[in-house]
C-alpha cells in the first residue's frame, strides 16, 4: 500500500501541471497526500477491522456472505469517517458528495478512484478468488459500473501476481488476456495523452508504466512523465511496483513524513498485520533477475 501512497504524493504536484519527463525532484514542499492515499488507508482500515471480528473457522471465510456484508459495511464506515477529516484532499464531485452523504449509495461510476484505493486487497489476498471477491466488494460501494469493477480488479490481480513472484511477462499476459490490451508503449502515447479520470484510460496505462520500469523509483517517474491524472496513475503504478520491487528505504522514509498521526497509525497497524500474517513484501521480493 505504501507504493500507492508514494506515487500519490510524488504525483500530487503534477496533477494539473503535467511534467512530461522522468527528470524531476521526487519530494518537495509542494507535494501532499491526496484522496488516493487517504482512501487507500481507509480501505486498509476496513479490512483490518473486518478481520478482527469475523469468524475464521473456515479456510474460505473471506468468500462467505457474512464476510462480504461486514467488509462492505466497514468500507463505507471508514471511507466516510476518515475521509471527512480531510475535506480538501482532492475528492471528485460525486465521490465528495458520497463521503458526506447520510445515505451513501453506489453511483454507477467507472472513475479511476476504484483502482487507486484497492491496493490493500492485492497484498492481503491469499488466492485469486479472494482477490477478485474482495476487490468487487470494496469497489462496488461506490464504483458499481462494470468498468469500475474491472479497473479495480485488474489492479488487484496485477498486485497479487507481483506479490506471488510472477514475472512481468506473466502479468502482461494475464492483464492482456482478461482485462486490457497493452499493445502500446509509454513513449508512443505520451505526446497525445490527455487528462482522463476513467479506469479505461488510466488503469492500462498505469500497468504499462510498471511493466516498462526497471525499479520502483523508475516506475513512479515513468507514471508521472505520462501526464494526465498524475497522482492517480502514479498511485496505481506505485502499488504494483511495490509488490514487485519493494520500496527503497529513503523513499519510504520521505513519504511517511507527509502523513499525519492519524494516517500513520493506520499505516503502521497495516504493516504489523502483514508481518503477522507473513505477507510482508520483503517475503516475496528477492533479486532473482526476473524480467
């Protein structure tokens, strides 16, 4: 999840002032954590609170209707509860109204907010069935359009496969087969790529940014260099890149300085959960020369 936060913070100052180059300073005083980071942490909180109370006596407990119902309720609860503490973090119009609604309902959205916040699922899912089920449950509380569900699921699967040690070729094949065509390069589309907030026009591009990268930092720089909705594209790319490469210590340390005490508390609780379940990124990421 920190990869999404890093991408969001680095891309934040370029969202409406695109920088079509990989040459720039990663962190400056102009950077900040936007709704991408805050909602990723809210989703993580919902998952953690669900895990604390649900019956785990069955191996497939995460696929039960009880789990689905509770996770759905807590996703709404924590996205609203945490989100209301940050009213000026960059919410889109419809989502901003949802955050403050007394009766929050899904609104048939296929915006890329579905994909930017879904990272925690890819890191905690134990198999693909869980990854797909949890992704749909969390996403559909707001983004219940098929393209919104698809964008979040594609992102989740890319993260899950990267966590499990699959190669970039494997990830490319799977995404191309089941979700999006990736028959382009970032250099080809950069000159004409415009600001777009849909899953259809940001998720495949973000995945391609990861696939073309040679390190975590390069993935984030490539995502920012594309232009468009820079913070969200970099957040999606960063989440996948974290799962594949892990995050350098200096980048991790700098990024965490942009989170306040409330957000840091959620993040460190999340890391403790991953470590306890032996799902930390360090478990999966060794230099095995994968391509």
